C-alpha cells in the first residue's frame, strides 16, 4: 500500500516515471492487487496503450465485480477510442454501483454529448455539479487530458454554468484549461485573466496562463506568471514545476 500511495502522489504531481516504478513494485509484491492493476492501467491509458489498460481493468473487474472504478476506467478508454455505445454501457454500470461519484456523471455527459443526446448530457452535467461543484468545474492538472478533442463539449458545459453564475472564477478556470490543452491559447489567456480578476490568489491560474503565454512565445509574461506562483502557494510540486518552466 505504501508504494501505491506514493505512486499516486507522484502521478498527481506529474512525475509519471516515478509513479510507474512504485506501481510496478506493488504489482510484484501482490500480482492480484486490484488497486495496483487500476493505477497501472490508468497510466497505460494516459499513454494510449489501450489494450494493456483494458486487460488490467478487466482483470480487476473479475476479481471485484461490484467495484465501480474498473467500469469507469473501461468507459473512459472506450470514450478515447470513440466507441461511444460501449463507453456508455460501462459508465452507466459504474454509476449504478457508485451513484454519488461526480466524475462518473461528468465523463458520461461527454459520451452523451458525442452521441448527440444533449438532454442526457446536460442532465449528467447538472448531476456532477450538484454532487461536487468546484471539483466538477476545475480538473486537477493530471485530469485535464479529458478535455482533449472535447472542446465542443467543454464550451457547451461552461457556457451553461456561466449563464447561471457569471462570476464563477472556477468556471472560467475550467474553460481556460480546456482551451489550453486544445491549443486555443489566446482564448485560454482571456479566460485565465477573467478568473484571476475573481480569484487573484489562486496559484494554478497563473500556472495555466503562464503555460499559454509560453506556448505563444510571450516569454516575459510567462515568466511573470511563473514567478507569481512562488508567492501564492506553499505546494512544493507547483513551485517545482514553475521553476522548471522558468529555466526554459
């Protein structure tokens, strides 16, 4: 468990190679650990090694068929592969097993949107927001990959939120993240700047805006944002990442 806990921490602070090493150690100690299977499978999925990911998720399902997470992870892989009916089946099963998990509704809303069912997509968006508003508006950096190739869904989602809550800094932040990972950096900078006006002490906003400035070669503005992070946060991983970007 210690290796898995540390591996998860490494993964969430974007130190993937260290995470892989710890998860592999955990699997060697217990080849039937469903937690280790899931975490290793999720890393495979991040690297688009889908067959390896699905194999581990299926093994975890066989060991614990009442655990929702393997169904969710399989659904996420099928979404990436644009196999929307299969994704819908897996995510619906995950929700039936764990109906209070906001992330399951969040991802299923993307599937419904891609399938053209806006009513169901909006219903799932609302369920995610009701269960955990801030978390469903702003992904941790690791999970911003869910926005890739889903910008149409993200624009629909955040527009609906901003109609109801036009001063939601977190909605601007989430939409900015979606623009950034889809290389719409001018739009990302505009949304990060709006969010900073509302949440001036939120370090991640400067981190995201700085990365977009860097992407369009606005180095002085990027440097200013990265330097701001050290003043606003005591989170070592954010400071480390900002320092690494400053060196560039």
